[in-house]
């Protein structure tokens, strides 16, 4: 994996990155990586998004999907012998 060092980053930019990362529950490194990937490779998620759009259209055409849920019952004790 490649590494990058960014010099002369304004303090306010670093603080904004820190706050953004904290708000999303990420490290600053992970947040910076996400921002760089989104900017450098904007179409990397396109196949997944296209598949999700297709699945949503199919669901709308069919009118949704009903899955049968098994009846709930009291759990039985496990046999460990």
C-alpha cells in the first residue's frame, strides 16, 4: 500500500478533519483516506450502486417481497452429551 505525507496543511483544516472523523467514529487517518478515495476514485462504488438500484426497481415492479417468519416458541435447553 502506498503512503502519502501532506505538508503545509492549515491548522483549521486539520481540526476540521479531526472533528469530522470524530463525528463519524473514525480515526483522522481513516477519514482522510475516505476523502482521498472519494475524490480520486469517484466511480469505484458504481457497480455496487447500480446493482442496488436494479434490486430496488425489481422490488418495486414485484410490489415487495413477503418472507414467511417461523413461529416463535420457547427456546429448548441444549443437549451437551
